C-alpha cells in the first residue's frame, strides 16, 4: 500500500533502503519533479543550503540548480524518494563530469534535515558511483567546507580509497570509485573523530 503504481515506476529507478530499512527509490531528476524538488528545498534549513552551496541562496534558485536546468553542464542529477506515503523527495545527489577530463566528476549531496544521519548520502554515493562508473568515470572530486564533518564522514567511511587536500576554508576530497563497493564491504574506521588529514 502506498507504493508507486507500476506506470509510475521509472525505467532507471533503483530500489534501495536506508540504514534503518526505510525503503527508498533513487532515479534521475526529471523536469516533472520540479514541484516536489521545490517542496524539498523549502523544508531545508538555511544551514544545509549554505553547506551545500557555500553561501545563502534563494529557494527557487536551489530548486533550479537541483533540477539541472540552471546550467548546461554534463551532469547526472539523482533524487531519492521515500515511497511509504507517496513519492516524496528526501535527498539529491549529482555528478558533473569535467569536460577536459571525462574520467573525473565533481559530486555534491543535499539531504532533507530530518533524514540526515540515516545513511541517505551514503546510499546516494554508492548509487552515483555505480552510474558514474558505467559512464567511464573513475574519480569523484568534492569541495567540502572544513566544518562539514558529516560530508567528510560519508566519503571517509565509504570504503573507497580517498585523498584529502586542504584548500583554504575547504577540503578537496578525491575518491577512487574505480572498484565497486558494497556497503557491507566497507571498512568502518574509529568514530572518535573525522579520520581525515591534509595530505
Ligand atoms: C552532508 C550530508 C549530505 C550527509 O548526509 P547524511 O544522509 O546525513 O549522511 P549519512 O547518514 O549517509 O552519513 C553521515 C555520516 O556522518 C555522520 N554524521 C551525521 N551527522 C553528523 C554530524 N552532525 N556531525 C558529525 N558526524 C555526523 C554519521 O554518523 C555518518 O557516519 P557513519 O557512516 O560512520 O555512520 C547532509 O548532512 C547534508 O545534506 N548536509 C547539508 C548539505 C551539504 O553539506 N552538502 C555537502 C556539499 S558537498
């Protein structure tokens, strides 16, 4: 009950679950997701938007960015929806390939505040990596504000080999997604603090 009707199931949808077994669907963002993406953005805190974009942004602009309509970059944008009470966007992720180096892509994530800490970004990272690998991408790069411990934790705990470089107020994180990783393969380092240091 409450799940998507067969006609609504997207061809590219992947059925996954969060750490607490909440079922979710991940699929590419479509123009018709605009209303739901805008609702998602309106539920975000200003802090989350600032951590994602580095400065405050208007909700409509954030929604346009997430829908991939604001820039012509070669990007793949994903939304994560819960399916228990009708489709509801609770997270987004994207990778944008570098034109001059197509084996490399920049990644970013944005998760609804109520859903943070439940493994949503981790699930999206694996799904993004799976799709990017199939597209010939080997490296993910992320620009993360240094105070963004949660985002650093997602990368460091992912199990993908990584390198971190400090660059002013941010970390530049480089992940080698060349090898497929299952969640239960990943090494979980000590939780005493962010296991990252400038290289
Ligand atoms: C950063 C963000 C994407 C993480 O998403 P998430 O779904 O909460 O991440 P997950 O639940 O998969 O994993 C979070 C990890 O960080 C830890 N964590 C979560 N919140 C934390 C916090 N406030 N402080 C420290 N660690 C935290 C969790 O324990 C988890 O580690 P684990 O895998 O060892 O358990 C999310 O917080 C977010 O959308 N933030 C605002 C936007 C943003 O910062 N985007 C990144 C720009 S590149």
